[in-house]
C-alpha cells in the first residue's frame, strides 16, 4: 500500500470521497446490533422521540464515514491510523435515503519529536448529506509515516515533492538527536 507521506501533506489540502446511500434496513440492522434504541429500530416508535422519525445511529454514521475516508483520495502511507479526536459532532441526523459523502481538510502537519520516522496530520472530516448539510464533523489526528530516505539513513528533508509533483522546500527535518518523549 503506497500513499502520501507526511511531507506530501500541507495545511489547506482537501480530499473528497464518493457517495453511499443509507437505507432503512441498514439503519435498523446496525441499530439492532450496536445501538438498540427505538429511534434506530422502529419508525413508529421513533416518531415520538427527539428525532421525530427513524435516524441512523451516530456510530453508524461514523462507520460509514470511515469507509468513505478509506476510499477517498486522502491515502496516507500505511493507512488511516488514528491517534485520537479533538472534536466529534453530529449536527443533524442521518435519515433513510440520505446519500453521504465526505470532505476532509488538512488543518495541521507536524513531525513527531519522539518518533522521527513519523508525524501527525490534523484533519477535519465533514460528512455531508445530499443537500450538502453536515451530519458529522470530526477533527482527528492521524499518524503518518515520514518518507523513507535512500539507503535507510535518516533524511534531511530540505525539499520534497508536493502532490502535484513540484519540488518544494520543507520546513520539517528529520534529526537523529534525542528528543523529548510524550508526543506521537
């Protein structure tokens, strides 16, 4: 699996996914197994709840978002590896028939002080329905490997290729000096 290394990401980059349609049966199946509450299981019972109708579990939306993220054009080398989330919100429910997609924006890129072979990117991923309304917003920190150097030595990352193939200066350098621990 080849993908983008830390040096290939920059603040402001955006990535998108395809779409997936959410149907009634999948809402009920997921709800029955993982979040068995009336508003995820039964249309009639759901009418008398805060949702005023059948709604997908937020965790169902999160699982669909993960699938869309994996299939999106984000593609960090080594896969989508989370190190935690700073924010996780569901501003509106997902309903039967909704068609979901995601947009991800890189908010921060930083090399690790304690693990010079990797770094973190902070990404805001917004899951949108067919009306471009946000149904989930997550700001997550993803672990991304640094670009391996030729010959296996530590690299001086003075320049790198951006995703468009242009050589650009990098403000991140890999060092061999001992660094404080405590970050990823």
